[in-house]
C-alpha cells in the first residue's frame, strides 16, 4: 500500500511539473501581439509553436528558445540575434530576412527551412541540419558550420566569408556561385 502511494505521489508531481512547464509557454497570439522589445531575453525552452505565424518583425534578441518546436512556423523579419536555439526544431520554417547574428543553433533542425536573405553571421551552427534549406543571399560570414549537414541546400549568392565548413556535408548543395552543384560526398568543401 505504501509503495502504491509513493508511485501515485510521484506521478502527481510529474503531472504538476508538466503543467507548470506548459503554463510557461505563452500562446502564439500573445507573442505576436506583444509590445516591441517586450520579449527580449525571454525563455521559452521546449515550447511548441508549430505552424505559428510570428512574422510581425518580432524581437526575441537574447531569448532562450532551446529545444523549441517551430515546425512550419513563420518568423520572417524577426530579430533572433544572440538567441539560444540549441536543438530547436525549425523544419520547413519560413525565416526570410530573419536575423540570427551571434545566435547558438547547435544541433538545430532547419531541414527545408527558407533562410533566404537571413543574417547568420557569427552564428554557431555546429552540427545543424540544413538539408534542402534555402540559403539564397544569406549572410553566413564568420559562421561556424562545423559538421553541419547542408546536403541539397541552395547557397546561391550567400556570403560565406570566413565561414567554417570543416566536416560539413555539402553533397548536392548548389554552391554560392549558383553555377555548380557539389558532388556527392563533398565534405568540408564543394567538389
């Protein structure tokens, strides 16, 4: 009987902590209607904003969005400079002209994301998944793309000055010049 009470109490506390975590995640509507600058430095780690439309020039500078789910979300023109987004899921997200300067997107999933004209300068993109991503005209200067997967990504017109592509998978990627596709097996450089 005592063992049953202990298990029930543990389950009750687990449910309370899940409820508390969910309560810390504001709705997408609340985020979109927030006053300019009111969201800087916020923490929504692990929140789910699948298909959210947050394209109103949102300012989330210095926010913690680690492990946040933003699948099919629209964050075009958002300010995500110096934001923590490790292991965030941004699969198929629309991130046109979004600023990620000096952000940490280590192991984030940006497969199929539209990052055209995005600013990823000085961003930490170690091990990030950018398979089939649109990086046309993106600023990747001084970005760390070590071990990133850019398979079949489009880098046409991207600024890659001083970017680190060590061990990055580039097979099938359209290179910055737009006139060649990297051969299968290209690792660290476009062959």
